C-alpha cells in the first residue's frame, strides 16, 4: 500500500476509533481505579467529649491514616444535630456506645462506619448500637434509587444535544426543544420515582431535576462550536466520567479519592444529589447552595450559546465580504464554501458529519471524496451538481480532507463534475435514492484520465 494511502487510512482509523478508546481508558481511570477498593478519606465524624474525641482521633490516625476527621461536641443532642445539619457524616457517643448516622448519605457509609466504630465500642465493653436520623424513602432500599433517577436526567440531555445537531430545526427551535425535554423528562423521572416510593412527594425536586437537564444541555450545546468534533469526548468527560464518581450517589462522597471530593462541589450531578437529599431528608439544609450551582451551569450554557450566536454573525458578515470580493475577482470564496461544508447554523454550531444521524426517509444525499493519483486528498476541489436541464443545484469546495456532501437532491438523475486547477475534470451521472447516502468519489490525475469511482450499488442514470 502506498505511503499516502497508509497515512490516509491511519487518519481515518484515528478519527473513527478515538472516541470508543477514550471510553475504555476513561472508565478504567475514572471508575475502576477509584471504585475497586473504597476507603474513608477525611470522613467528618463528631464524638461526644473532648477527651474521647482526641483518643479516637489518635487511634484512627494509626489504623486508618487520613481516614477520619474527628471533632468534639458537648453532648448527645449536639451530636444528633450535627448529623441533621450535615456538618458530619456520623456522630458517636462513647458513654452509650451509640452511633448516629443518616442512611440518606449512602448505605456504604454506614457499613464502613460500623466496621470502624465497633472495635471502639468493644474496647469499652459495649456493643455498638446504630441510630438512623435520616432514613431513605421506603422504596429506596439500597439508598441509590435517587442517584439512578438523576442519572437519567444527567446523561439524556447530552444525548439530546447530539441528536439536535442533525435535526432540521432553527436554533430557536433547538433551544426550545431542550427546555421542553427538560420539563418532560423531569416529570417522567419524578412520577416514576414517586410511584416506586423512591422519593417523597415534594415538587421542589422537579425544579432541581429541570435545572440539572438545562445546565448540561445548554453547556454541551454551547461547547459544540468551540470543541467541534471533539464534543463527544468533552461532554462525556465532563458529565459522565468526572460527574458520576464525584456525585456521592453510588459511593458516598467521603469514600472516594479527594480529587473527586473536590469536584463534587462543582459538577452538576453532585450538586443535584446534594440538593435533592437536602430537600428530602434534611429539611432543606444545603439545598440552596447546590441549587445555585445548578443555576450557574445553566447561566454558563446560556452565555456560551449567546457568545456563539454573535460570533457566528460576525463570521457571516466577514464571509459575505470575502464572497463579494471573490466574485469581483471571479474566484471561489473558499472560506464560505468551507463553512457550507461544515453546516454552521445561525448559532455558530458546527455539525460534525461523524455525528450524523440516519438520513430521513425522504432525503436524497450525495457524498464523496476527491483524491489525486497518489491517493492523497484534494482540498479545495470544485464539485458542481446540475439537474437534467442543466440547472445548477449545488456548488462547493471540498474540505481539507477532500470530502463533499450534498443534501436534498431531486428525484431524477443528476450530473456531478469535480475539477481542480491543472488537471482534467471528472464527470459522473447518477440518481440518488430516498433515505440513502449515495457515494461518488473522484480521482483527478494530471498524468492519466480523471474519473469517478463509485461503489457497487449506486444508482446510475
């Protein structure tokens, strides 16, 4: 295989396989490594009495270094209140061998704390007793039901954005779809969880769920023009690989690596978990701050969308100016043709052909690539499509990868001409079928005859 063909094949493989490989590496780094052996990291625990707190801290520092952050409280009432106020994960009263906790923070935390404090009680000749001050809803037996409801509202908005990139809608319609989707998905998740007794009936949860969907959807949509074809990796990295481990939903927050603990206070999923737990089980404690963080994500997304809109307007004005100047010189407006190839809408969102959804059943599309005799791509080659009467349907320049794409062809044979400076043009005639992407490549060679290269099955004239 010629060197240029090998390079071209390598580029295609890298551009195709980078995302699934990103998934594999990401799940190993962000899920398996931090989750395979959960351990306490600076778990805040209150202990009744200064002397008892100091002694337990020394004991834990020897057995579980940096595992627990012990503070003292004056009496049992203060210990209970510290748990209810979410200042600590648990509290221990050595006089009675009793540990106060909130199973709403996660069942795994209870198991870890029991293993740590049972020997402490045994040293005083006591058997550890447990008192749950914030039990989960009856249907949330494992304490993770709320987390899985939020996962549906965390991942689906990103998927929605990917589908909207190819939807034949205006920007306003796309943004309206994101808002409508947030309302409907929040209602579905809320009433499903309510019917299963996973949550208690509190309409404020609907607001938190809606803000979660909008913060993710608007931010992902606003990032598309900035990161372009890398949006799948960026969005999955932000809202899945970083958000899920730091959420405190599946594994309690203080039993994951400190890096994820710090991300918890920033990422939308973690704040949604905190807000809903605060509303459901802690009389609203901590819910306001977490809700404000979700609002900040929505504001960030709206700011990105607004910035892209005005930037697209400036670019459109610049392209129009270049096009007018090019027409006066009778030259192709290369930048405008490239923008047409990338299919920018009025918000500046660039639709990546690699993310393309299946073609509508009525749509006829032609796509292909232009190469030279060595197999290398020919960027800036002119591709013209005319109908049976010779009327021009489309004209564009190929992308830097030598590719072109034409949508909405008529239900009749069309003529396609590919040309470039210094070589003979190549011509083909074909008929595109509805719901299909017909492929027609061109080989432009200055030493031999230029020709079209069509895969088997493409309808000819």
